[in-house]
C-alpha cells in the first residue's frame, strides 16, 4: 500500500482496488445481490408491531 493509499484509507475508511474482479465475477455477484434483495421484505411496508 502506498502512502497515498494509506492516507485515503485513513480519510475514507476504505481502499479502492480497481480491476479486482473480472466482468463475469462482478455480474455474478450483482445477480446474487439482486436475488438476496428480492427475497427480503419490502422495508416501505409496515408489518405487525411496526410504526407506519
């Protein structure tokens, strides 16, 4: 890690690593994320015991 990368990590709390994943890996992870999000209840709808 360069000094500049360390500085930005200290400032932002994360490190950007470009081209860490291939396009196919990224597409697969995005699809998995979308599936997981679709299976969660809609947070905009109030359920039992919640405030609306």
